[in-house]
C-alpha cells in the first residue's frame, strides 16, 4: 500500500489528479508499452498551486481559533514543479483534545453538497508526502513523526460519518507515496466513525492532525493528490465518431444534471461557483433536458420532473421594479441570480439571457408533448407570454440590451443594433409573442430589418455578414434551435436578404482558416474562437475571443476590420481602459458547436483536445472550458453557456445524419408561435 520514492503508477492505470496544484507534478509516461492517462477533477490552473486565485470553495484549513492555528501555503521545492503544498499547525498549550488540518472538496464547490463524486469508479486514492510514510491498522500512540488521520466524508461532511485511516510520516528528505483503496465502503480496509459509507456519495477529503498524537507545532509537505483506476469505458475515446460524440454529449449532460440547484433546479454559471446562477444557462439546461430524455441519459420521466421544477421555480420568483428581493421584471429575468433565485448584486435585467431561457422553455414545451406532460406546456407558455417585449423596445426600433433600476430611465445605453444570432433570436421571439398580445402591445415585424448587416470579405474569398467580435457564439446560437430547413433560405429583408445558414457556414470556414494559419497559437487542430474565460496579463477574464474580419464603427459608419477586434478592460487597481487583442485561447465548445457546418473539422478538433490537453474529465462533466496551446493556460471549469451549445449542436448533428431533427430542433419548431414568426420573416414554406 505504501511505496518509497516517486512510486510510479501500476501498468495500465488511469490517473485522476484532484487539484491543479498537483497537475504540474504528474507526467505522461508509459510502462510496458502502454500509455498512462490522467484527468483532473478540479478546475484550476497551475496558479492555484501558488495560491493566486480564490480557493475558498475547494480547499482550506480548519480548526483555527482559541489559540490554535492551521495554515496552508505554497512551498517551492526542488523535487516538485512548480512546488508543493505545506500544511502547518500550532496548538494552544491547553488544547489537549484539539484537532486541526485541511479539507479538500472531491467534486464541485464544498458548499454544493449535492455535487458528489462516485468513488466506486476508482481503485486507489494516493498522495505524496515528504518523509517516510506508513499506514497503521489501529490508532497510534504518541509518535516522533507526524500522525495524520485521513478522512473521507459524504455529503453530510461530518467527522461523525467518515471513513478514516491513520498515517505516520517520519521525518526525512525523501518523498513517499501513500496509496489507499478508494472504496470507502470496504470494511476490510477502512475504519468508520459510524456505519460504512456509500462510495457513490463521496464529497470531502480531510487530513486531520490531532493534538493527542502530535507535537504542539509542526508541518507536512504534500503533493500529487490523485485518484487512480485501471482504464475503463470513458477513459479512451472511441474510434467510431458517433460513439465518440455520444461520449462527449453524455459527459456534458452530467453538468446540467448534477450541478443544478437542488431545490430550484436553476443552472449555476459554472461548475466552480456555488452561489451564482445564470438565467441563460438555465435556458440551456432546459434544452439539455430534452436531449437527455431523447438519448436516454436519464429517463423521460426524470427529465420531465426536472423541467417542472425549473419552470415552476421561475414562475414563483418575485417580479417587480425593486432593486433587491426580486428575480425579474415584466417577464424578463436578471442575468445572474443568487441561491434564493433573486437578483445577484447589481446585474442587469437581460434581454438576451431571458431570450435564451425562453428558447429552452419553448423547446421543452414542444418536446414534452404527452398528455401527462400538459402542465409543462402550460408553464412554458405562461413564461413565454408574460414577457413584455414591447417594453424592451427602444424608440429607434431596436431592442435594449437590458434594464437596471439604478439607472436614470432604467435602460442600458447599448442596444441590439447589428447582427449577431443573439439579435436574431430576440427579434424572432418578440415577433412570435405578438400572438398573445393586444395590438398596442405588439412589436412591429420590421424589428427584424432594423439592425445593421455589415458585409465583410474574408481572405479565403467568402463574403458574409460579420458580428462585432467575430466570435463563434455570435454566429451559432440560432442554428441550435432552428434547423437548416428553417435557416437555409434568404429572409425577406427589403434591401439585403440573407441566407443565415450559409452565412454561418462562411463564417465557420473563415474561423477555421484563420486558426489553421496560426498553428503556433492554436496547435495542430484547434479552432472555433469564441467567448470563454482566458488570461489577460495576470487577470483571468471571460471575454469574446474572435477571428477577423470583423467590423468597426467610426462616426456612425461601419467598416471592415482585418485584425482581431480589441476589447477594453479595466484591470484591478488601474482605472485606465486597455485594449485586449490576444486571441490565443481556444474554447472547446467553439469548434464543437459548429459541427453542423464543418463536421470533420469539428470532430478532429475535439479528438485533438482529448489528446493534447488535460481538459477531459470522464468522471465529471467531460471537457473543461478552454486552453491556450501556446502558453499552457487552461481552464477546467465547465460554463453553462459554453457547455449548452456544444451539447445541443452535437445532438442535432447526430440526429441529422440519420435523417431526422434533434430533440431541440423538434421541440422548438413544434411551437405554432415560432412557426408563425418564421413565416413572417421568411415567407411561406416552400
């Protein structure tokens, strides 16, 4: 169970690194001709190892107070790269029965107690310590070295319900590897404070230092905390493309299923935050539930029950013009909600985030069409019909980005004045909602012609209508909900009719060519630049990465811009806005969401991401969000507004290859209001 030195993994094992502070120390190696694989549960970059980011929900010390203190810090060490973790402690003189130590969440933020890890998938739990380590069968007597009680708890996170073993670490300069069976229900190996635990519900790992066995003060150096398993399904990407895509989609679906709010059903903004829920992400969650039911990832009844929970929660959230204590106003919802479903901080009442929510609700309304699912259709209709689009329409005939009660007049200055698929969906939904409104509350159909259509010419010769940032999401959202039969035809614009399916195809080719012309930035097969969280200097920021050509605006005139669109950011402690044009970060979902336009290129990119990065997490939610091949930056967090488009696009593609529509296409287009609005925009179906 214990080995000295580096303690390499057995042949054919699959290594799971729990935190990014250990990923810098694990190597890809091979034994007996077989390659070893690994994956990280945690969602941090190597900066976590030096404690340069917020770890409050993932790892921390406990037991401080009353003269006792426990501390975690980064410690450089010549034998570890870029260093190791130091846990130090000091007991008060009278603290004879005190305990100190550190805790580590095994999956999801610690506060998200419903997000647990299934340890039955794994064979061993292992970590390295500085000194000679050994496992003990019984509690030790006082020892000259360090005595650690390793505990694993379930979602109750209580030492009264824990599996544990004692470990003695004797002073020394060599590193030792401690390996324990991961089956915390195994009574032959683990001891229990109460009954044996369910290994499928593991939540927290603790390293406990008890005063009765240890010196008044001390420290422990540790590294490479990992879970190990022999290769199992999900570890190796299947050779068959459809099976590979199903593996990606199934894992992505788990984010929406496992991480949702336990009582409201709302979707978190990302997998790493427990107190921030996003309304657009909840729309993608609703769409994902159609996919999950259709593919058998969960039963139809399970999916329908979750949809009921979400829709009923949304309808119950208070609405009103107040600054606090509400979830929305006039049928719209705030961009971010707190765990109570109420406005988070001073975020805006968002037109696009509300639109993406309604797209998901309407997809559910059309998909769940059985008699026993009538309540779902009724709730989705209520949500759709109460949204007051005429109120969000500006006097110039453009929709506002949103509204904030703190602003004079309320509405944000920015409006949807040029093409993105966001503008497209907002106008489509607003026109569709006219059927439930009296004439004075309807929006004119020409709102679809009011925004600018700026044509650019790409180096490859393609001419298309560009978006301002040149990001994939700006061109892909409409195709998630409307099939090619609805989009692959010119609209009825009086002066500039556009075939939006072909427009997106031309943009995808441009994005692909641009990335492939810069392999030094995007690697062997990376492409699909889109919005994601990347690093600008020492700051990690979610921003819209994109490819030229895009367009700029000068004195009200639009013009083509043949370099990446700059964004302006104010860095912490510096009020000067600075342009950002660094496009080296690749979002995994970018290429994946374009799979209906460039399928072979999208699949090649996904396979390369599996092979060339450590973003894949078969035990969690599939791919992490993004990475920069040229710098080594990676972001293992799963973002709802990124995972959603990837899942929906893959499902639509797989269904289309078999001559049918995907679940979201079928559900969304089943709504008579959507079909009527589409007819007004495109004319009668041919």
